C-alpha cells in the first residue's frame, strides 16, 4: 500500500487528540472515534502486509463506463470477518448502551447471517443507525486499502458519488495542489477516497445558481463552513485546508457536530451522514 496513505490515517489518529482541545463539547464522541481509528489502523496495516484479497481487475472497465470501480455486493467478505468480530468486541466494551446492545446482537449472529447483513448493507438496504455505524467502521479500512489500487482521472469524474465504491460524500474540502488552486474535493463517507468536484455546485442536486447556494461560517470555527442549497435543502461542510493545513476533513466533520445541529435546526438535511451518524 502507498506509504503516504497509510501514514495519513496514522496522522488522523494524532489529529483526534488535537480536536478534543479544539472542540471540547465533542470530547465524548472523539474518545469513541479514537478507539475506532486505532482499530482501523491495525486493520490497514495488517491487510497491507498480507495483500489485498479483493478482485479489482474490472475496476478500470467499470470506471470507463461511468460506474464505480468496485461492485461491493459481489465482494466475498468472509476472509475479513475476524476483523468484524474484533470490532464488535471493542464496541461492546466502549460503546453506549445502544451500541453495546447492537454489538452483542451481531456477536451472536452466525457467519452466514453476518455475511448476509453485510451484503444487504452494501446493496443499500435500510438498516438501523447503530448497525450502519458498525458496518461502516468495519468496511472503511478494508476499502481504504483497496482504493489505493484504483486509479481514475480527477477531471473526468466530477460526479457526486465516489468513483471507487459509489457511496456519497459526507464532507468536502478546499486545498491548493500543483494542478489547481483552491480546488474542491469530496471525501467518500465509506472508503475515504477524495475526488474533484465543482466548487460552486450543490453536491446533492447539481444546482450551481449563486442565489440558491448559501454559505454559513461559525466565528468559532472559521476554517469550516456550510454550503447549503435552498433548492433541495441539502448541505455539506467545506473544510478549508488552506486555513488549517493540519485538518483531516472526515474528522473535522465529526468534531464539528454542533454545526450539523444548527443546520438541521434551519431546515437543512446533510447530503450524507458520516461514520458516527452526524
């Protein structure tokens, strides 16, 4: 696996500790997220060393035809189930009463039942919020490693769904690179892939009319703003990496849950909830 990608998630773990100081009101959820990241980083390291038992041979062909690289419903998750068992043990140990109850229920499931539930989840079937959290926490590091073997042209995609797994983004961010200045990228809620998107365009409905896009910035968190569409009433956060180069978009999104509560109070719905359901 690309050493940069592996180090990126190791840095994310260190960033959590900083965010606890920056967002004291979110300390409890960040404590939980810290344990999840520790687990995920172990999975990333383990899978990277053992190799990737997921077939990506059709990835480029699928992307060429405008489809996400991976067909998640066809993946055999059986070799990865030991990681799921480990995660359920962690969730049962540190989670809320609701998380512990769901983790205990899944721990009693047979291998076949767990696999069936995973397939249902990857096919987009509705599930309860706690089961969603646990399945996403399990799948995220696996797909993060797999995504490293998938290449695509940023300028050729520009869609509102992930080029690797087809999921929606939970956060976006602004950054300067050698190719563009102040470019906007979306970050996948599931596999954490980043891809280019038009800065002044609603991620949900594609509206690009200036008078139908509102931007809200908190004085306390100036490097994070909300892009809200008055046409579809959806919103997504924009993390400005130029203002805080140490930011980790998916973690900033989780830590700034107070902004989500404000947006919901104003009648907006998030384009896609993050791993913790905010």
